[in-house]
């Protein structure tokens, strides 16, 4: 009988600790979910403003190699299909920036206002 009482007390303490931890962790989990949603929304917006759907270096689709690599070169956002393309970009950045500028001009030309 005494063993059952000790077991019940132990289970009671464990249950209380588990419930307390759950209630304390819930706001953090909700915050993390909101943050990841915001990040996804920002990524979606950034892609929609970017004039290309392909890497300026390899012409592969962005995200075809996993998550694409984004950086700023001389104030201009550049998106590559992967981080390894950055090495090739750095060898001749003017070539790839020209390609990006041409794509922006073409995109702006297609956005004629009526």
C-alpha cells in the first residue's frame, strides 16, 4: 500500500511538472511559428520583386539546388541558385550584373502603364 502511495505521489509531481512545462513553452512555440511564417512571407515578396527566376551564373532555376543564395553586390540584390555559384560570380561580377540589369530593363519594359 505504501509503494502505491509513493508511486502516486511521484506520478502526481511528474504530471504537474509536465503540465507546467507545456504551459510555459506554448507561447514560445507560437512565437516561433509566427516568425517562420513572416520569414516565408518575406521570401515570397523578395522573389516576386526579383526580375529573374533563374540563377544569373548557371541559368538553373532558383531553389533548384535547395534554398537559393541571396547577397548584395554594390547595392543590388543578387540571387543565385546555390552558394557555390558565388565563386563564379566573383570571378566576373560585371558580366552577371549586366545580365541582371538587362532582365530588370526587360521586366520594366513589359510593365507598361496604360
